[in-house]
């Protein structure tokens, strides 16, 4: 649980100007930005749980590129104060909250594509990202968030729609972006408490339910250029994947992997 004794919980009020009140932290809308992570860093020292979001961002989050309209980008400031070795699990916790937020808002069944992407019917719909400030191998502050393709207009993004999808395209109608953001942040608050309290196995069990690549043959390109062919066995308690290559088991963290391709 939080050292302050308070749960991270948001009460969202929608109004122009948009400094939104929360029980723990604030929720701030930015009209347009180069990077929502830079916006969060620019706030300085704020209450844990303070979040910033925008509907117009000019840079990518992972492989999730900027779109002309229909995107949602957000970052939450947290103070884990736990070992940096758990950073892959913090990334997965963030991605899990996006998966659960989409499911709760729409009834759709997104999957988590390790380590940071979310898919719907095999196409990329969202991505998570984490930036950390560490001291002596302890994460003292982290900026966790991501982007979601909510209501993309196909006529604006037709060249990219082979690789990506949007919630509206899969749902068959527009999604309420405010409700989606509220649900994602609430799900993150719940999962983050498990992460911060050290309940790693509970988190891993929840993550397994949504993993896209478990028991799947894959080709893995490592960051230093090596190519591995095997299948993903499982996740360990740090959020690394266990890759079975012939008779060898290799554990890989997100920083080790350039890309994963499913056979």
C-alpha cells in the first residue's frame, strides 16, 4: 500500500481549463505537446498520482506514432522507492492498466503484447512507456503512461491502418475518451498498489491472463543484433520473459529486446 496511507483514486471533473481535482494528486490536460512525459517532468515535485494528458502529441510512444486525431496520451508521476530490477514489471503494470481500462470501458478483449504494447484482434492499439529516475539502484521517481488510438479516422490514417487499429474501429462506434482515461487511471491505481507493496506473483498471475505471446513460437531480435528463435514459456516475477531456445532457457528484459515477431 502507499506509505502515505492513501489510495490513489481519481475523481474526474470535466471543464474548460482543466485542472482536474483528485483525492490524491491532480489530473491536468495539455492542449498540445511534443511529449506528455516532458510535460510531467516539467511539473517538478508533485503529489504521487498526479497525471497529465493530451489528445495531441507530436512524438511516438514506442511504436505508437502520432496521429492527426483520435489519440489519447497520458503520464502519471509515482514514487516507487523500490529496486530498479523491478522496472520491467512496472512497465507491464502500466500496460496491464491500459488493457483493463479498455476492457472495462468497451467490453472488448485487448491483449498485452510484451513488453509494452496492447493489441486488439492482432493489431496494435496502444502502448505503455516508463521513464525512471534512479539513485543507488532504487527508483525514486517514475513517469508511467502511454498512448491509445481511440477514435482514429481511417481517411486520415489509411496508410498506417494495416498495422494499427483504433478502439472505435473495433467497437463500431466512438469511444468516450474521458471515460477511458478515468478507467485506465483507476486500474493503474489498483495494480500499482500491488506492485509497490511487492505483490509480484499476484501481478504476474493477472498479467498471464492477458498475455498474447505465451506458448507462442517467436523470432526475437536482441538489442545487440543477435537473432533468437524459440517460444515464450512464461513471465518471471520481475516481468522478464522466459524464452525457450532448443534446450536452453533465456530470460530477457525489455531493454534486451529490439523486436519480437510471431511465426
